[in-house]
C-alpha cells in the first residue's frame, strides 16, 4: 500500500501496485463474462431505509450530507438520508426489483465496485475497499443447481489468480437447512442464535461456544455438545457426508421420518450435489464443512466461505450463500445465490505476502528520445506511427542528455528507447535500443515490433 | 438511463446500456495507455480541508458521517470531516505530493472514476457521475509542450468514440496569460473578475457581460468593449492568431514593448504552438477561441473546452487546462496540465441521442440447452470446453421445453444454442444452431468456433 496514506482505512495503491489490482480486476471480469454473467454497476448510494434493513454490516454505514445541510443533518430521519453501500448484494436486490421489467430471469450478474464501511478506524481494517461479486437472481423461483455452479465459477476465477501469487483456494460449504433441521431435531428453537454462536467457533473455541449456547440459546449441555459435533463434520463427497450425518442423527435420536430430518435432508442433498459436482469438475476445490454458519441473517440455504492454503490469517476471502427473501415486490420474491470476493485484501496479500509485482510502471513499450526541442514534432510522428499499430509509446519529456532520457525510461520500466534519425548525419536512419539487453538495431516505426517478452505490461511473482 | 431510478441525479444503466459505458471506458483506457499514461485510482474521500480549498465546485460537497456519529456531526469542524471528491484533479494533486518520492516525473496518469457533487437535485444534473481524466504533473517545472500533447491525446480518444455515435469533437483553446496581458494592457486590474464574467458569454450574451464588466470589474465602456472584441477572436493557425491579436493590440494602444504585451505574447506563443501542432497531426481538431475562460480559479496557462458538432446543448464535454499552483510542498511546486471528460453525460448522449446500443445483453455466445436435469453435469462439461477456448457460454436455467430455452437465449441476445447429443438417439452427435440465421450444424465443443460476426458483444449505432 502507498506509504503515508493519510486517512486510516482508505487504502490507495502506488502506480506499480495498481497494475496488479487492475490485472486482477481484468482477470475476474473475463472469467465472469466467459461464464455468461452480465456486468452492471449500481450507484454508490442507497436510501438509509434500504441500508438499515439487512445484513450484519448495516451498523457500519456512512451517511451523506450536502455541505449546505451541515448543522441540519438531524432534520432528516436516517431512513430518508442517503448512505454509501456497504456491500453489493443489498444494491443488487434493489436494482432487480426496480428494473425487473427490463431484465431476463434468471439474471446472472457480475459487479466489481468499491464499498464503504463506516467503522471506527482500526489497524488492518479497510473502510473503503473493492468487492467482486457474482449473483444469480430468479423471478419467483430459482433452481438449486445455481448453488453448485456459482461457487465453481468463483473457484475457476480464484484458480486464474494463482498466476498473481494466490495460493490454492478451497470453498467450504454448508447449508442452513441442514443445520436448522439438525438443531430442531435436537429440540432447539433459537436457530438464529445457535448459528450466530457457531459462527464464532474459529475465533473463541469450542468451550466458549458451548457456554454461549447454554447461556444464551436455551441449549442444555447435551444439545450444545451435539451442535459442536455437527460443526466438526466435514466431507469431500456426498456419500461420506450423508453417512456421517445419518450416524450423528442416529446418535442423537433424530429419526429419519421426522420433519426436522426432512428439512435437514433437503439441505444435505443440495450440499451433496455441490461437493459431488465440484469433485467431477475440479477435485478438491469444494468440501462440505458444517461449521460454516455466516453471520449474515439473510441466508436461507447454501452458505460458503473460502480459505487459502497457508493463509489462514486472512480468513475467508470469498463468501456468500443463497438468500430467498432479500428482494421482493408485493408477494413476488426474487431469490438469489451469490458470492463476493474481498478484492482489496486479496490484492494486499498478493503484493505484500506473495510478492506479485508489475514488470514495469508505464504501459509504454517505447520512449522516443528527443535530440532537441525543434525535433519534437517529428518525434510525435514516430510515436503516433507506433501507437497506430498498437505499440504503446511515450516521448521524452525534454531534450536532455541521452543518459538522462534513458534513466527516465529505466525508472518507468520502459524497455525500448527509440533514436530518431539525426538530420545532421547524412543517410543514418532511426534506431531502437533495448535498454534491458543493450541490443540496438535499425528500425522503421511503420513496421518494427517489440520482442514479445517486452511488448506488454505484465505481473509476475517473485520466486 | 434505467427507468424509475429512484434517486434523482444518481443515474444507473440497464445491463444493455452498461455494455456501452463499459466499451467507452475500455476504449479510453486503451488510448490513454497507448500514449504512455499510467493508471491510478484514488480513494473516494478526501479531507474537508482539501475539498474546500480549490475549484468552482468546492461548494458542492457530500460530507460523510458514521451512523454512530449521527446527531454529533457538528462536533467536528468541516475541515476535519471526510467528504466525497467532486473531481479527480484535487485528489491527484494530493496523491502526487503524498507519494512524490515514489513517482517518476513528469508523472503522466489516467484515471477513470466516479465523482460526486452535493448539489440540490435538479433535472438533468448528475450528482454521481464518471469522469475520465488525463493529467501530467511535473516536479518543480513542466515543459509547455504538454499543453499541446494532452488535448491531442483527448482528440484521438474522442475520435475513437465516434464508433459509438459521438459526433466530431473540436477543442477550443485559450491561454490565461494572453487574456490577462491584454486586460492589463487595457488598464484593467480585476483579472479574475473579468475572466469570470467573460465565461458567461455564451449563456447571457455580450450586452449583459459588458454591463457586468462595467458594474463589477471596474471597466469603462471602452475597456468592456475591447474585452468582448478579444473574446470574439478565433483562429485556426498561429500566424492568423498573432496577426489578429496584434491588430487588436494596436487598435487599443497596447504597445509591443509593454510588460502587459510580453505576458500576453507568452500565452499567445503557447497557444500558437498548440493549434499549429494540432493542424499538422489532426487538421481541424483544435482552434484558438479567445472567449474560453473556464470558471475554475486554479488555471494559470492554457485552458480548453471541447464541443461536439451539432450538440451545442451538451456544452463542453472535455475541459481542462494548465495549473501551476494546485499542488505544492513547502517551496516545491508540482505544476500540471490536464483534461477531463464528463463520461456519464457522453454515454447518455450516445444512448439516447446517437442510438448506440449493444448487439446483445449477455456476453455469452452460446447457450447450452438442457434436455433434462439429469444431463446438467454433461451440459456443464460442454460449456467448460467452450470456455476453455475463450468462447463465453451459459447453460439453460431449466430443462424446459426447447422453445422456452431458445426464447431465453433470444431475450439475452445469445446467438447460438447448443444441442447436446441425446443419449437416447444412437450415434447422433452435438449440434449447434444459430438462432439468428436458423443455420444448424454438427459441432464438437472442443473445436467449434462461432462466426466472427456473432463471436463478441459489440456496440453499434443505428443508421
């Protein structure tokens, strides 16, 4: 991150770092489009009423006021004020309802945009950052095969990001119906409460969670222990998942003909479908992990978190789930499935831990040298001839000594310096020098091509 | 614009419209990079003190407050609060000073980002919109040839946008030093006041401007008339400009050995260089137009506005100039030259006046049909084979009747529907149908290629 960024929580990249972020964004966009997702951008602001309605982060809002309103902000209720969106899911829900007549359903969209969290400033937390989301929204209903496909699209996207130093990613999936059915089978009723405590498992440990379940969610010790047993369950395929789950149900006397089991089984079947299809397409990319709860209150089916090998400290880098009740219009519902990548944190990891870096700061392949200012117009012509053929070119800032011009190219990482023919030297033509290899040769701006390896700005990872 | 967008001044595009905006952004980025500009993104917020300092728009700020601070906003002075940036020039100045040790100068950067104006809502005014800027910033000094090159980069960028329906653009250039020297030569001293009134010429007419110059800027009728005469001066080349200007000076007894004339001549020489170099590279793209004043107080040399043929109502679509005093650190100055395109208004014009439209909503070229849900996994394999070769593909949402699946493809503008081999029909292989032409043929997902004309999402303009 740029040193000395003057406002805590608002990261800003140096130009060479921005190259990495831009490549990551370009890569995600291309994967999303390859999978038929449609790009949209929503406005940065939503009504306060819409922001306050849903989500764990709805307490971390930045509200806006016009300069002219300062001192009178409180005249307007928060619900009627404008605020910056804290995620891209709430805006999507609003967008889909607002424009439902103009959209084809199921509506598959990608969206890469900044979001803001009005948190207290604290070390390592971003208050402005970029999210990269895919969601599919149905009109009335939505087939559950999307709960399989969307995490797999994210897996293929994250796979592509390994060229920028990202370790292998594994999606951990669970299903709210499975958890709820099991909890109900145990005789528990405060389902949201139990999920909220289970979500803390990695942070505070099993003993503490058990205590909270007993003290706050009406569980006895046996029930609390059973919830923790469920949370420990993982499986790489559907058969293993069903076997382990049924054993647990048997142990806790949840009978297979109960309503609770039927609900759990519905969730289990979807989860089994996810891991089995993932195993066919990308073995090892998705596992069933029954401790995944997700803090957000709006998920109703599958929930996902994604972890990177050897980067546990980062936490989940791509999360989401199925939400059936986030968007509605009268009695019509718009159920959705979506996942969101916290892109700024990923880029930060690539830059500072994985050693991703741009091969050069400038997009230009060539710097055209200027012998004296009177020749500048001719130098512009050369640069334009290169640009017309897709070769990015810059022209030296001043007719300084050649050494200084080469130093400027070197500082920007521009690999070639172009020497226009010196009008004074009879018969000599243009030459171009690769300042990396030292190779220099005669060249014509209407036909010369850079060597492939020097032709483009690229991102590589330190060995 | 999306119908019924529920907050006035915050435009939001429908998916097919967003395709056009995205193409415009991609095109501008590619032109900027071809010219060696480096992409950066600055945070959306700046300190209030920084936003209040400069620029005509500094009265149109959105300030932020955290939800937890509501009711206590006034405890913090505006200077210490955070606000959304209203342009990309003020953030650039701050960024350059903050990171000067990490940048190579002159620093040429492009930046395409949203900006916000905390205006009262009114018809046709955007409060959130995208700007596309290029600037070059020097460390200590900055050669004036950049005052020629930057408008020419914008001209070539706007030229590329003609494929999306933009009419021919002409940059109208002036120079503050030329105007100031002339006004001083007339004996006027309130230079900023005169520039401010001259800037209103197109809106309120010459008589009214003359009245304001006399009443508010200390001009007599003769001086006011002379200012208006200067504002009427236009020229297509440097020689014509010098000739007309010298004639005007002679008429008003401004002698060529005066300090005022020397100042004016400095501006004139730069302006002549601009129009002459432009005439060599792109004849007719830049003219000298001495009524261009620009409202912003920070310009010190060249100023530019850009108008589209036959779209006078749009006003200037790309404006800027040279600013020597916007950024500084102690006694060190960072002079700059830059231009900014108001991108959202341009896209609105392309969509609603020029008839630009996407050939399809979905980026997918192919929809793989699903005969029944049990085959979905095999359909995913086909789609993945296509994607692996760069062909964007979607899979039908449900195993509905074929007609319904084709209708879904049609609604999204997906040109091909893929029919997987029916396991029931012995020996029959996959087929693919172009639903635009009706052509249907045997195909293998590992080798088939779409016809070029149907391969990509493109933007065309109605005849």
